């Protein structure tokens, strides 16, 4: 046991024995050696509260909220502190947040029920009491799993949950929790199977059904997700929760008329529901109705001033400029210590964009940097691990591998893969190609990434991929290729060719070539500083964790360039590289070059890509509805004083 562990244990024992002065002394000792020790900070706050040193307790909690905004126990302690001081409204707010962040905090549910009853909010008090009773009835193993899950200890949560399910294989809550862990770990196929099984055991369990819909959507099984949402809606067509889920799934399947009808039905019952107003705004934006989208987003934060998602949605239009009063409102929200984690992230990125539009670059960078720092701490991304993963592709996927598998795979020429880094101009290339009569635009399809994940196997801490590519038979490779064509058919509208725009597919070009040797591959490349800084400024819905740090995004770009060089060497002539700057300089020439590579005749509509009415789901959706322009070129230069870490990571590429 280390000295720190010994002191921590002694402090915990002191608190359990009621010796709060000793607990505070030991916690302070640990903080003197390590000011970022969150466990010591938590115990210092608890000790100070019991010693009635309320100002000291509040100071510790503020530091803890800043370091760990989503730590439910810290907000539970904030509730206890407010309660000790007679601040009922603050206690209710803190306990409510604690239970949202960790729904297994029974002490918070019980205290919340008491405080709500004291405020004569009887219906809410009864609901909180029911939640406390539900937790009390759960097996203690599942309560522990929930704590670990919501406090970020996923592997420990998985270990306990699997052990419990071995003894209780039909326990639906255990299955649901293991599926939640799987979703957080990115093991979506397992999560889907678990939730499908749980729904079969308890068909009327609404939470299981909602989780199942979420898992299906994450796997982009949109038709099936919509069928499930239709099933819930049929049970109670007037339920706004079911209406909302069906609206979202209708939007995902392209039925925007039905989505808008259902969003309007929800808003008739809940006119100020910020989440629905924001989702409706997303649907309006996707279908090109920008003015209506702006109005919906603004209505969302008018109803709920801390709804960061709506503010960021406006920033993410790329064409919206925040007025003074909205900037002031955003700044007021980020000053609130109890602001939710993702609301803080959204508002930080929103303020970064707001100040960028005003030319106040130092303030803009400060907010972009804060938003990225929050996300980086949450993701635990490792640039070293990613470099190793990409170098293994080059090491394993040799010319000999491809020569030995010549003629393998499924012969379909249908797919056109546009890949590279996000924010590199891939949406523009997709819009140009999708304007052709023989090409369907789809979206960033997860199928190749899912196949690579499947090939990794289940060995703890190890991966069979990409080494397993050497062992796959000709029949298996053909089967994987055919499976890709069949699974992606749902996204097509009947054209002979279709686009898969998942940028991260560049990591798996070897796999793509082996299973679909006649597919076209276009590498969308943008100038390094422009591409990397644009990624740093972008808050992605999920994935792309490498963008949340200047060093990390610079290293990733360098690794990407090196791997693409390898693919060029072992698969000469396979990949068409299209530089974004060349498209800006010569739209027609580069369009003809792309169409020639794809064996497609020239069509004038490809040059009028901005007139297309197709739904566009990426961050560039509004930009590609305008004629080609250079607004994003050299956007990094005003920020140059703060970009040394990026330049250092890019090395010679930054020149």
C-alpha cells in the first residue's frame, strides 16, 4: 500500500468513526501533496460540513465541481451542505443534479423526497421516494454496478455485472446495465443483443425498449429503430415521450413530414420543451430550412436558459452570428458552478464561435480551449495508442498480403468511399458526387468500423486485427463484401453507385480493398493547419476524440499522412487524392477528375451542388448549400500565437 493509499484509508476510517477533525487533517495533508486529488477533496468537503465550516466546504466543492463536473457524489454533498444551511431550493437543485448524474444515489433520492415534501411539491416527492424504494429493492451488486458505471469505472462495472449475470442470467436490469456499459465501450453489437433479449423477457419494460431504440440508432439500424419506436407509440399515441422518440426515428429514416407532425404534437402538450425544440431545429436544418431552424433553437434556450445544446446548434450552423444579448446570456450560464457538463461544453464551443465572428481571437481561443479540455478529460484519448494502432496497419497490411489475396472479395463496384480527416472538405466532395444522377449520397456509415471491431475478437487487452486479415479465406472476404452491400442498401435510393463518407475508414483501406476490390476510394485532404484547427474548433456528436487537443490532432494528422503514404505504396493507383484547395481553385477541373476516376460521365448538376435539396447531416450542411467559397481558408492564422503545440506536433507538415 502506498503512503497516499494509507492516508486515504485512515481518513475514511476517521470519517466513519465521526472524528471529522482528524478526517479534515488527513484530507488536507493529501491535498498539500497533490492538490488535484479528488478523493481527498471530497473528504475535505464532507469533513468541513460536519465541522460546520460551511465556507470551507463550499470552496472544496467548487474545486471538485470544476475538476469533475459529472461526479454525482459531489453534487450529493452539495445538497447536504445546502440542506445543513437551510437553503432548500439549492438543496433540491443539487440533489436533482446528483440523481441525474448517478441514479443509484439512494441518499440523494431520499433527501430530495424530504425537501420536495417540505416545499409542498407532493407529486415530485412521491416520485423521488419511489426511486429510492426501487434502488433499495435492487440487488446490491447492481447498485454497485450503477455507481461504477456513472462514475466512469467501466471495466470494474463490467466485471461485477458479468459475475452477477452468470448467477442470474435472466435478470433484466443486469442485462440492461451491461448493455449500457457496452454502449460506453463501443461494443454496440453486444449491447443490441442484450437489449433485444431483455425486451423479450420483459416486453412491457419501457426503459429497456428506449435503451434498445438508442442502441439500434447508434448502429444506424434506423428502420428497425423506427419499428421499435412505432411499437411504443402504438401503446399510447398521446404520450409525449413516445411521440418524441418516434419523431427522432422518423427523422433518421428521412420521413421529415412525420417527424415535424410529431414534434408539433409534443410541443402542443409541452410548449417549452427545450429538447424537442432543439431536435425540431436539427430536422429543419437538415432539410435546408435555416431560418425556421434558428427560430426553433432560439425558442429552446428562451424556455431553458442553460440549454447549451441549442446555443451550440446555432454556432454549428457556421452562418449564424450571435447578438450581444445572447453572448451575455451564454457567459452568465458558464459562470454557474452547477451548470451541467455537456451544457458547459456546448456553451464553451458556442462562445468560441461567437468571439471568432467578432474578431476577438484571444477570447475565442480561451473558450475553444476550455471546451476541448473538458472533452479531452472525459474521453481519456491516448495519442500514443492511436499511433501504435495506425502503425500496425502499415506493418501488417503489406504488398504481399494483397498479392496473396488477388481476386478476393465481392466484385460489386457500387461503393465510393470518401475518407480522410473530418473538416477536410469531404462533405463538399460528397455533395458534388451526390448531385450526379448515378450516385446516392448516404451518410457516415459505421459498417466498415463495425466489421473491423468484430475482427478484433474478444481477448481482453489484445486484438486479432489487422493480423487476422492474413488468415481470412477467399469465401470469408467475399461474404464480408456482400454483407456490406446488403446492410447499406437501406440507405440508398436506387442509383447504381453510393457514397460512404465515414472519414475514419482511412484506417481500414486494407480491409476495404480485400472485401470490395472494385470500390472507389477518395482521400479528401486539406492543408494541415486549416484541417487540424478546424477540427479543434468543432464539437463532434461522438467519436473523433483526437480533435480535443492541439497536440493530439496534430499527431493524428501526421499519422494519417504516413498511413496514406503506405496505402499508396502497397496499392498503387487505388486511391484518388483530392486536395480541398485544388477544388476551391478549379471546381470544374477537379469535378471532372473525380468523375473520370469513378467512371462517371460529366453532369453539369455536379457544379451546381449547392442547389441540391438532399438532406445533409454533417457540420458542413449549411456551407455546402452555398456556392463554393474560401471562408475557411487560413482561418487558423489569427490564432497563431496560441498554436505552437499544434505546429510542434505537425513538424515539417506545418510549414
